[in-house]
C-alpha cells in the first residue's frame, strides 16, 4: 500500500512540474510579440517627443531673431532721430 501511494505521488509530482513550469512555445511567441510591440511604441514615442522638442526650439529661435530685429530697428530709429536733432 505504501509503495503504491509513493508511486502515485511521484507520478503526480513529475507530471505537474514538467508541464506547469513551462508555458511552451505559445508563451514564448506571445512574450516575443509583446516585446516587439513595446519596442516599437517606445521608438515611436521618442520620435514624436523629439519632433515636438525641435519644433519648440525653432519657434524660440525665430522669436529671438524677431526680437533682435525689432531691437535693431528701434536702435536705428533712435539714431536717425538724434541725427535729425543734431542737424
């Protein structure tokens, strides 16, 4: 009796550990596809963030150039007014 119960528990342990521990090829494929999808999403997000950052930098450069141009115009206007007063 004891021998039979030992054989049954040994068979149960062997069958439960061999199949329950491994998800098999389906689990591996699912994990691989999930990793590829995550990598694509991360790449796309970085690309979009970079595009927004560059756009903001260009807008800032343009506004700085416009401010410098306006300042140069103002200085030129003041110089002309001083020249007219001195004449």
